[in-house]
């Protein structure tokens, strides 16, 4: 039995009490949790103790309670202790963690989680403080001779142990009686920086005592990093084969580190192969959330010296593809798969029998097996739509095993996909190892959705809703909204399985990345779901949601009619918009108005029966002209159609009804769901983001509920801050100098025009930015020159955000000799176009970047001057 005593100095108000909430992870995976109620004599110094009946790792945090409700809780890294058998007793004196040192700081490069320390007899001083430049130290000074007697020349240096934790052990024989102490920072030039707080106090005497303190000035010296965002497919090097690959990524990381960058962010790198056409270039429509895309294979590294002749044989095609300005997806994919197959046929059997390969297969069999089977059947059946696979339409692991035994051809193809993933794993691991060696954070991307025709849809269909399509409401980039085509999640089914699917996904990703972008984090609060019969995001609604009852609407003064859920027009308006002949063909008179005929009453039906052109576009717009959408699960309850004020149905209302509708609309979208969606997110996000030590970063753009900010802050998930997409809808530009520390600052994303193109396409906005944000007089230039782009980059580097990650196009924009002569070609994606071809490539090779001495000196200088 071991007694653990907790002690903390924390001022409380009348009626408040403190608790220590702890978990002990003991041997054999046994875990014990509990709560220790603390007591106080003066309302400031709180103490209590618990008896632990086994050794293990004790993790705990303090919280303030009143009448059973939690009033406040610590933020950041939790306290920890290694409880040793036979230790007798521990006395733990802690500082309250207000979040001045966010726990996620320990997830940055070179900052491992603080170790769980053993405490021997005596005093162990544990200080949470930032890393220091070479030659500088943290130290402790105190009132006793053993702690230097306040003489700086005798300060006791602390030793770093990882995770921003620094320690000094004072033996029991030197502890003496009660004493006072403080921490100091010893600078290279000999100056001493004392922490700005009262003297700390400690009890003397014998025993195992630990002081868990936080540097009083910690909040002002938090680490800030600069980095670059680039899709792997956009990279280019002298070794490329028509597209960026994992070898290019390793080289690019080296360049980034050489100019002082500490982070490289990518787009998703999962396999998206569905149709074997350029449409598979969409990186957010993965057929597996685990498998890497074969297109990212470094063929030169794969070939090695033993297949150098075979690699030389494709030199002509490789040169042709490398000379293109953009990716030729289909040609590159064909070349890469063919060469991978050559390597597999030549040495696959030997490599797959090696211990490393066998261990990889063993550790990943849960996803590798269905993935390989899916790929084989997709190619055999000529479609990724597993619903058309007959006897294979439902995944059956036993049947797959049986076929592998009886069908050598199937088994050989199956092994080809296993081999391909193993080689991709080796190459991506090499890139990640290089990033870690150089202290560079590698940030991946977690798409919010999956392809409808994919491995998880085939194997884990119980976790998804296939009667809807995930998307987004209309915004500045897509006036009709976005329809991504993904199935939506059945969160109840996910919760029933303790979010095991999400946890496995992130734990696998953590093998290759140090941080990740949560694509459309709003999907954890609610998702925008479009009925499968419709196409435009305009006809979607939030799920889960609290739809309106007829009684609620009437109470608000709005006279609801079910006809408001159906497009209704006058004959004159239809004749004007689509012509009399088309009006008669697609609409029918109904109670004095004209509504769509059966068979032409959904957008999906129109897409399938009417060819592309003005008529189809107009019919799609007419079918979206409704005021309400009925909830499919709660009949008789309704969602106001987003942006309904732009419909002719709204225009047809009288002024009082428009006012009543506006009141319902504003409350529905901006007030009604705040608490509801907050609770939804707090059910899902903690177990998911807590499943790994990766740094979580949100993409929280768009129609953002008011509750999002608080949830992200509570869970220490970094927000995304973009000046031209401010979180406050009443301002034109956000100010980067006001960004929260727990955030990622950037100028543009892959869904936006890069800096130069935006400036040119939005002259009014550019003029306002020129005047208000940059403080310049006169007329803004049509295109921003190098100094203007540099000034914008400097603004972002100077901001408080933990991470400043800028697109490679935006970094290059400040060098007029290096930047692309075709900024119109630099936008990676057009979100308004669901069939966009993702093929952008950087016009410079990594080798050219490495030799750009003037540019590299400037980047290095700007980063250093910004304190990043």
C-alpha cells in the first residue's frame, strides 16, 4: 500500500471545493480511477490523500466543484507520477495549470510528452518551461545553502527530461526544514531573469516529495513555428515521375528545415482509386482510410540498383510526363502501376517472406486484407460499386480466404496489393523519420468523408448513412452549396462501438504524422446532409438538428403551408425562364400554380434525363426554389431552406410573413442549436482526438456555430485563422495579430485562390486590404509585387498563432524572379466544381529551391525575425 498526498495552493470562493481526479494504470493493463476530495483551513491551501494498492502510472488533474457541478478544471498536460511498490508515501505539491502552457505544446517537434517520473527520498523540483537556446539554462534558487542561499552564482541547474519538463533532485539529507525558492533563467550573456511571482514555499523534512511548478512567464514564451503547405502530388524534383512522390517529400522536408521551417503540411495521401480515370485525382474521396495511394510510390527508390535497367527503360515516358506543367493523372498512374508490377514479379516473393514485411502484414491485417480484396474485385468486376459484385457484394473474410486458396490468379493479385502497400509504408516511414531527425512537424489531413464505393462502405457499412450525401451550405466559393457525395456517419453506431473506427484510423496515421488537419471539423458538431435524390447543397439540412414543428412556426407568427416544401411558380414565370414548351414538359398545374411533374421533381432525375446546358441549369435552380425541407426522420417537422431569402417563394410572401420567416431562420441557424451541437461535439471529439499524441488542428471554416470556438479551446484543438475569411461576419478582414495562440494562421487554403490570384480577381477586396491592413495610400496595384506579398507574409509570421503554415505558392510570391509566371494555374481546387481535376504542380524542382540562395536567405531571415 502506498499513500499519495495531494497539495495545491488555489484561492476559492465560498461554497467551492477542490478535487483531484486520478487514474492509475497498473500492471497487466489494469486501470483504476477515483476522486480525492481535498480540504482546506484557509480557503487557499488544499490537501488530501488516497491509498494506492498497486504500483503503476498515476495521472491526475484538479478541478473546482460547487454543489456537485464542475466550476473549473485544469487545462493542458495532466500531472503524473510513477508509483513504485514499497515506496510508502508520496507528498505532491502542485501548481494549478490554467492552460498558459497548453498540453498540446508537448506535441510539437522535439517536445515529447513529459516522462512519468519516479520520486525518490528528498525533493524533486519539476518545472514546466519552454526549451531554451544553446548555452541557456533554467535553474532553482532558494533560501537554504543547499539551494544557493539566493546567490545566483550558486543556482542549481535543472535538467531537461522532455515535454517542456525540467528537473532538479535535492537529496533528503540536504532538504532541511521549510524553505523558500524561485526559478531563474540563466542567459548566455550572463544576465539572470527571475520569475515574476512571490517566493515559492516548501515544507522540509524527510520523505518522497515532489514540487510540480510552472514558470511564471510561460505564457509569453510559448513556441511558435513557421511552415509550408503543399500536396505531395504538387512536388517536383529531378527524380520525379510526372507527379510528386514520397521520395520528393523527404527531399522537400530537407529544404524546409534548411530555411528554418519547422512544419510541412500535406493534403490526404490515401488511395482514391475508384474509376482508374483522372476523376480519382480528388484526394478527399478515399477508397481506404488506411492505404496509401500507389501513385506516390518513388519508382527510383523502388527500383534500386538491381532493377536499374528496367527503370532506365521508362526514362522516355518519365521525361515526357515531367515536362508537363500539370499532372497527367491517368498516364502517371498507368506507368507507376506497371513498374510496381515489374518489381513485384521480379522480387515480390522474396521480399514478402522477409521478417519486416511479415511483421507489417501481421500488424495491419485488419485493414490490409479487405483493402487488397476490394482492389482485386474492383478490377475484376470493372467497377468499384460493390453493390454490383453479385456474391461479393457483402464482405466475407472466410469467402475471401477460400478464394485465395482455390484461385492462384486472385491470390497473386491480392499479394500485389499487399506488396505495394508495404513498399509505400517503407517510403513514407523514411520521409517521416527524416522529418523527425530534422525537427520538422509533418502534418497530415483527415478527410471528413469516405467514397460511397470504398472499403469502409463495403466492410463497415453499419457505421454510415447511405440515404444522404455530405456537403456544405452555400458560401463565397460555391453559391449552390457543395455536394461531396460522401455517405454521412451514423454517430449512434459509432458511439456504440466507442468510436473504434475513428480511433484505429488516427492511430494508424500517427505512425507517419505528428499533427493532422481535421477536415471540416464542423461535421463532428453536425453535418450538412443532402437527400440522395437531390444534387445542390442548397437542398440539404443539418444532421443532427432540431427541426421546427408547425406549432412553433405558428407561435412565431408564421403561417406555414406544406406547399412551401414544393417548387411552385406562375405559368408566366416558367415561360419566361425555360420557355412554354419546356414548362409544359416538366411542370403541371396544381391548385392555381405550376409544380414539377412526377419523374422530373428531383434534381437527380433531371441530371439523368436532361443533357448539360442552360435548360438543365434552369430546371435545377427551379427545383431548389422552396422555403422548407421536411425532415425525413420526423415527418411534420421542417428545416428552413438555407439562403431561402433568395428564392421566388420568399419574394412572394408579404412583408409581415417575410419578417416572421427571417426571425425563424436566424434563430434556427444561429441560436437554436448552439447548446445541442456543443454536446454532440463533446461526445465525439474527446475520444477521437485523445486516441493519439498527434497535434489536432481543425478546419473550422464556413457556417460556424457559436459553440465551436469554446469546444476547440476546451479540447486544445487548433483553429484555422484566415484574414480574408474572418470568424466575425460583420468585418471584412480578420486581423492576424488577434489570432489565438492555439491556432494555425495561413493566407490561403487549397480551396481558395492563392494570394496573387485572389488579389487580381477581387480588386475591391484587394484595395481595402491595401489601405486598411497594409496601411498603404493610393490605388492598389492590379497584381501584388514582391514587396507587397512579403509584407503580407510578415504580418502572418508575426501573429500569435502556434503555427503559421503558408502555401508554397504564397511563400514564392514574394520573389518576383522565382514565382510562377502563371498565377492563374496555381489554385489547387475549385470547390464550386464537383468534377475538378486536381493536378497542380509547383513549377520549381526541390533542387531549384535548394539552390535559390537569395530566396532562402530571405525566408530564413523573416522566420528568425518573427521569433518562430
